[in-house]
């Protein structure tokens, strides 16, 4: 995984709604001890009637970045701010930076607040293809640092807990001094074919107990690093279970590995639904798959 520098990048435009997004990015940069890049991508030509039409792209970008830089300097004076001005579309620019930093932060709407793009398009593109974790902040769902019992939620599947997801989730819980709830959701009971004997109802209780035992073994090493880790195996649609859990969480952590294993060409259905409907910030973590490893070796 990329992002060895430890820095954070956040995309910005001239929109007041991005204040909580930048604030969350600055907090992450402070927690990591890295710099904060304020990236503004200028697309040309500018839309007709834009008041900045007489400015070059550097002047326009500096004007957009300045208030956010001032906000960080005032509220997070320990964080070094790096203006990052690029020409072109925001999603490709953020994806390039995702191979140079530890975390990309975007807003949910438009995302990164880029108003000329369809709803959520930048957030979805970046979360799907980034080379490092992506933190998506939706409006009204910024972290509540004053909560008495902070809580981080991590989504896992049985049969292989992604190290990338758990490493990120444990580090996030430690930084927030939060409980870490690791959730595995069991789909509702289904009928399976049994040949001439007819359909048979799956024994979900047995499956749940088996999954819990397997997951407990896999999570033992992470519990040593953070004893406030607890496993929850719950019946229900995975996305619905996670969205409900997000109501009382400061952060939800999910992997971006899709079932197809095709180099994450599309975000997994569960992660995608959670990304759109969660009630708290969502961290989407790129996870390697066997197919990916094989393709990279070719």
C-alpha cells in the first residue's frame, strides 16, 4: 500500500460546506504527525460567467485555498499546510496523490464538494481506485469528538479478516481512545437445494457460531494491540447492519475489495451502499486480493 509519507490530502473548492471536511482532514493530519495538502483542481475552460474568468488558474486556486489554510492555522497550528494546485479534473488529481500520502479525505456530496460533477462521483471514483485509505465525510456526519464513549466500527467477513482494514481500524480506535466493534453480518436464512429431498433451510445458528469462532481466532492478535476490541456477529443484510451500527459510531471502516477480484474496478456492493447511507464518516480501505496479487506478478 502507498502513502508512506504519512501526510493527508483533501480536495477543496469555494464552498462553505467543506469546512467540516477540511477540519476532519486536519485532525487526521495532526494525529499522524504529517502535513495537510489542500488540493484544488482547476478545470478548463471555466464555466461561462465565472467571476474568476480574468484570473489565471494559480490565482484562482490560491483564492479558494486561502480560507481553508487560515482555518487550519487557527484551529490546528501544529499542522503544516501545503497548498496543492493542479489543472484538470479533481478525481484523477486525488487518485495521483493517493499514491503519495497516507490518507485522502473527501466530502460525500459531489464529492470533495466539486459542484460541477454529479452527486458523489468524485467520492466514489476515489474510494474505488485510490492507492491509500479514503475518508468520506458526509454533511452532518462529521466526527463527534466530545462523545463520552467514542466508538469505531469495522466491517469484516469470515474466512479472512483483511489486515489492511484491521490495522486502520485499530489505529483509529487508539487515536480516538474509542471502543472498537468488529461486526460480521450474517445474511438471513436461505433455502438451499438438496437434490431429490427438496430445499433445506440453512442452519444460520451453526453458521454464526462457526464464523464467530473463526473470527475470534483471527482477531486475537488485534485484541492484544487494543483490548477494547469486541466482536459482534449479527444476522441481517450486511449493508443494513453496518448502516444501523454507524448511527452511534464516530467512524465506520470497510474494505473496498469486491467479490470479483478485478483490481477493484468497482466498489463492493456492501461498501458502496454503506458509503452512500452511513450516519458517520466512512473510511474505505483498499484490500489486496489473490487475483490482484497474481495480476501484479504478471
